[in-house]
C-alpha cells in the first residue's frame, strides 16, 4: 500500500511538472509570436519610409528635368537675336 501511495505521489508530481512545462512552452510561444509581430511591424515601417523616400527622390528628379527643360528653352531663346520692331528696321535703312 505504501508503494502505491509513493507511486501515486510520484505520478502526481510528474503530471504537475508536465503541466508547468506545457504552460512555460505556451508562454514562450506567445512571447516569440509577439516578438515576431514587433519585428514584422518595424520592417513594414522601414519599407514604408523607403517607399516615401523613393517617391520624394522621384519628385526631385522630375523637378530637375523640368528645370533643365526651362533652362534649355531660356538658353535657346537668348541665343537667337531679339526680334526688332518695325520702326527700328526702317531707321537702319
């Protein structure tokens, strides 16, 4: 009878330890999941910032191209002689 009582206590202790281990592993799994979610969130924020930066760089390039076009048209118009008025043409005759 004493052996059965000891074995029963031993089995109860093993069951208790197994329950504690299961609870610990579940808590660890939840913690790892939360950490993975945080990492994912940070990565998504980083990607969003990179996309915003690329958009801004694209806008800067678009404005630089527009500026170059305006400067080219301004240089082309300044290299041509300015149009003279009809009175100036008759005065030179």
